[in-house]
């Protein structure tokens, strides 16, 4: 499947450009500078309506915001997720040192990530696990979508859903935080460039 992004550029003196990017190629539709602004807007509306179905976010980059643990430590970073397929792509999450638990780094290529349904939960947990059995779990109050937005972490839900733990023997719970999702359409060319 190709990542698809759409960009509309309106130039001075009523020239309009609709750029449709389909990796790895670019396709562009350009209206002549002499095209009257009013007619250009009707033509653009018709074209945008016909391509709207193909212009969608292929992934969302979810940033950790205000994530704090019960021991006062914090977590920061991001992960890319496609909610349609349930797959987590690239990710980098750092946790800071607390009084009894040393901070860790969870990074794609060195750790693995998966969406899992824990116990009787109804919302999937995003689990990031290092080879040394340490893991970071993040569970929002509702399922992630490809629309992005700001979601609170489910602090009131399952105590296992928002924690950092070592094989879940030594652990610290998340006491506050959010996930802030930004779609790749915002950047027009995806996150990989």
C-alpha cells in the first residue's frame, strides 16, 4: 500500500496547484495562471471531491505529553501507529530515573512493540518491550484512531495498563499523561522523509 498525501497550493493571481503525492512518484495537476479564481475554485472542489477517498492518513505519530510515574519520574517520546492495521511502526520512548528504578530507552530495532488487550480491558494497550524484560505500557481511555487528537491515558482503568515494569515484578505506575496524535497529512509527505 502506498502512503498518499494531498496538498493544495493557491498562488498569487488565482493560479492553483493540486499536488497528489503517491510514494514513490509524484503526480501534479496545475491550473494555468489565467484561470479565473471563481472558476478555479469550482474545478478544485470537483477534483478534491474525486480524490478525497484516497487522501487519508497512513499513520499517526503519537507523542507522550505530561507522562509522570508514581515515583516522580517522567516519560517522553513518540510512536507511529496505524490504527487500521493495528501495527506500531517506529518509536522512541525515554523514561527518567526514579528513586528505585533506573530510566530506560525503548527504541524500534532494539525493542519490540505490540498492541495487546490485557485482562478484561476493552481498550488495547501499546506495549514496548526491551530484550532485558523491561517494558513500558501505555493505554489511552479510548482506542487510538488514524485521526490523531489528544487522548488521556486511562489512569483509572486497569493498573497494568499504564506502567513501566521489569517482567512486572518491579514496577512504577503512570499517574498522569496524554497521547497527542499528529497525522502524516499535516506534514504532506509522511514522517519517513
